[in-house]
C-alpha cells in the first residue's frame, strides 16, 4: 500500500512555529487515516527546532534549491541562521518517505519547509511569492508527488492512479 506523507500540523499536531496546528478536516484524509496510509511528519521538529520557535523564511531572492545546495540560508527575523535544521528536517522527511513507502505528500503551503507552490519572500512582510520550501523541493527531486492542503482532490487522484499501476 502506498502511503501519504502529511505535514503533522495538518492532522492536528501542535508543531507549528507558533505552537499551533492547522488542522484540515476532509473526507479523503479520514479515509486515508482509516486505511493506515497517513504518515504525519514535521520536518522542522525532525530537524531539531523547538515548538514554539521564531518564524523563518528563505533569504530574499533565493530558492529552496539554493538552500539545499548551500548557496542560501533560512533566517529568523532576528537574523539567526536556521538553515541546518531545515535541511536536516528535509532529509529526515526523505528518509521517512523511503522507509514507509510514501508516494504522495500533502504539505502545508507557505512554509519554508513544506510550501509546494508559494513561500514568503524572505522579508517578513507577509508577502507570498511563487516558490517551494526545502522539504517540498527535496521530495520532488526524488520523485514524490507533492500537494498542498488546498490540493487534496488532486492528491487523491494521483494516489488512485498510482494504486492502479
């Protein structure tokens, strides 16, 4: 059975930077939970960051690939470099994917770890830009289909297609 890696905050775990969760209630998640497909994971916690913790963003003008290749950093508003923890968390997510038979990931949009389509611009102004977080990028680089919490229908279709193969 193929599994679904899911951001822990989306299934009610209080692991976000602010100590909260972003629980998503959806029939497909209930079904996947009942089938034993969901694999909750928080890359930031797995990388060693505490809860709560300061927000963090990828440096302005940089991409997740830049971070993964050591050309850019992830910083807090105070300028603390938390890149190492974010990269370690992304690698932990990839190890979890490999160990648990994950084919699809549903990750929290906007996060410097999990954002699949948009991230914050690195200025801590609240402005979102097209881009990916480091975990989403690393997983995609290794063949995992990544979706946001707003793309559950597409994630379900993808998993259904993979199950037919």
